[in-house]
C-alpha cells in the first residue's frame, strides 16, 4: 500500500492561494451589479436592504455551527459544500425575479460564507504543520492567501461592474440577450452567471487538489455530538486565553472599521460628485482600490512583523495605522476642495492597508495557540465577532448626526482594538490550549468515550 506523503509547505501555500482566489472571484463578480440588478427587478430600497439582512443574519447564525462542522467532518467536504451553496446563490441571484427568490439567494450566499470562513485556512495550517512541524512559518502563506482573496475581489469588482456596460456597446448584446430570454437574463445578470462557472471550478479544485489526512469515519450521531462540543470548546478558549481573546476582539474592531467605511463612503462619494449614479461609479473604483490596498498590506505583513520585532507589535502598529486612516476620513467628512479629498482618499487607503497588514500576523498568533481539532471553530469565532460588532456599529452610526461623529465611532472602536496589543501576552506554554479542550468527535465510539 502506497502512503501519500504530505504536501511540502511551498506546495500547500500555492494550493491555498489558488483556492482563496477561486472562492472570492465569483463573489467579487456579483458585488458591483448586486443592488442595480435587484432594483431592475422591481425591488424597492427597503426590500434590497431586507435581502442584504438575510445574508448577514444567515452568516452570523451559521458561523459557529459550520466552523465546528469543518473540525468534525474535515476541511475539504465543508469547503466543497460552500462552493455548492455559492453556485445555487449566484444562479438564483442572476435569474430571480421576485423578492423572496432574491432574499433566498442572499441567504444561500450567507450560508456559503459561513461554511468558508475557516476550512481553507485550517487546511493550510494543518498541512504545513504536518510536513514541517508545529513551529513551521505560517505568516507568509497566510499573507499570500489574504492577498489572493483581495486581488480576486478587486478583479471581480472591476469585471462585474464593467461587463454589463460593455454588453451595451456596439451591437448591444445585452439587449439581445434580454429579448432572447424574455427578460430572465439581463445584462446585469451576466457577471453572476460568469461567477457560477468560476464557483464550479472552485468545487473541482477543492475536491482534487486539497488532500487532507484521513479522519475517523463520520456518522450522523458523531457529528451531532461532536459539533456542539467543539463550539463550546472554541467559545471557552476565546474567554480563557488572553491572546485568543485579543485576536477575537481585534476582529470585532476591524469589523467596526469596515462597516463604517462601507456604509458612509457611498454617500460621501455622491456628495462629492453631485449625483448618486456618478457617486456609485466613484465608489466602485474606491472599493477596487481598497481591495488592492488590502492585498498590498497582506504582502507587507511579514516584513512589517520583522521590523516591528514580532507579530504582536506588528498588529498594534497596523491597527493603529488603520485607525489613523479613519481619523483622516473623520476630519475631512464635511470639507470640500482638492486637499481634503486627497486626504480622505489617503485615509481610505490607509484603513485597508493597515487592516490587510494586521490580519496575517493576528491569525498566525491564533494558529499557534489553537490545536488543529478546534482551528476552524476558532476562525469562525473570529469571523462572528467581526460581523456582530460591525452590525452593531452600523446600527449606532445610523442614529448619530451626519458628519465626523459617524466616522469617529469606527475610529474609536478600531483604536481601542489596537490598544489591546500594547502589552505582550503570556507565552503559549503558560496559557496554551491543550488538545483535550477540543474533543474531536467523528465516530460513535469516540462520542461515547
């Protein structure tokens, strides 16, 4: 019997980067035409907001259960399931003509997002540590995976935003497509349908290119018992380990910053251009630039950590820089003229650059603290904190008066998250998470032990 050798770190890194890019590209393709397509189908703004809420609530509700599922069933199966849900979501989004179908599409997209929030990264760390040992260098691979995700979103946003416009040029292929399908496929539907093809490629790649160590045979009984136990263990670790708690709280602070920027920038762009349509074009360009800045920040994470003298100091520096970017956006919130606009653009870029550079260092610290059995769950706890704090920030910002106060809210939360890293955490040996905090339950015999 031939025993397959584990992938070397370089091979694992390359496959992880490709998987990250393939997962986020179809979602990026659907970003720019998402709201215009819904309004073209006849949905009012309130209905569009309801569809977006369906995505957020589904993702938040499923974060921890799906993270535990990846720790019980395996990374590959859960990642492939995320790809299947994205195929369904993008198909319904492209072809749906009623509010309930489009809301269902967004709910499926949220479920796919929850399924994907930890397994790929957990697979990469598991594979590298199986090949090179528990002290293997992780930051470079995590940085490149984050870079691939950001670049895929940037490319997808540009292609998804420009493709419907290109279809209207010359012979107006978009109008012909509309007539040929009796309005089922609009030009705005094409980017999402293109994303369906990419999502299929992602599923095939996951199933064929991401080998993982054999696991005990999973049974329904074992899964039902194992997932809740893994979730509880992940929550317990987040409350008992100071370093993991910092990572989770920092993720929440980052969520606050991202929601602040994404919620307020479109209106700021419309105010500067004088019209919602031209403001939307400006925002699409800014969103693409933000993703590219995040990608650049991820690439800079390893050298920043070396210069700063370690991952914890790097996180402090990068989150502080991102908070400074939000302060720039706050002080220029009501100003006009070239100089304030340039400062605001610089602040916008600094937010994404800082957050992109902080994330790989935070996640490397997390992976060195959490055992393999609870790795995907810990990542889901981190993602849940980002979404919940971000949602709360958005709600509070809606009640604040227009102007600097809304931007200052996000800046204050992010700078508070940066301040958590002002002191070094205790060494892992003192507070590390033993494997028995994450009882891996895959079979009936294990469940009964």
